[in-house]
C-alpha cells in the first residue's frame, strides 16, 4: 500500500487487489458529509495488462462504512462474512 495525496490535497491510499487490479481508498471532496471513495481505480485486462476502462469505486459515508466493519472483521477472524 502506498499513501499519498491527490492533486487537491485529499488522502489517497493505492494498492492492488487479488487480481492485480489497481485500487484506491480516497477521502472524498464532498462538502456536506465525510465520505470516502473505495474500489478499483481503473480496470486492467488480466492477460494483456492493458488499461481497458475506468474502475468502479463506491462512494461511502461514515455510516455505511460503520455497517460494513463488523462484516469485514468477521471475515478477518473467520474467513466468512456471515
């Protein structure tokens, strides 16, 4: 994982997923509430390694992340989500 800042000064964490896709966790610039962007930053073809399109990132609020955390912790602890 690499932690940097965007050109506008927002925190940005970049990493690759299990399929070597470039992913990011980024503080959102939305002014009305604290949110993050999270997901695949751009799609890379697994065979050619070429960029084939934009990624799909989720725009999550603090409440949404709070709901996901217990499920993610369960996965860390047990390998399951339920």
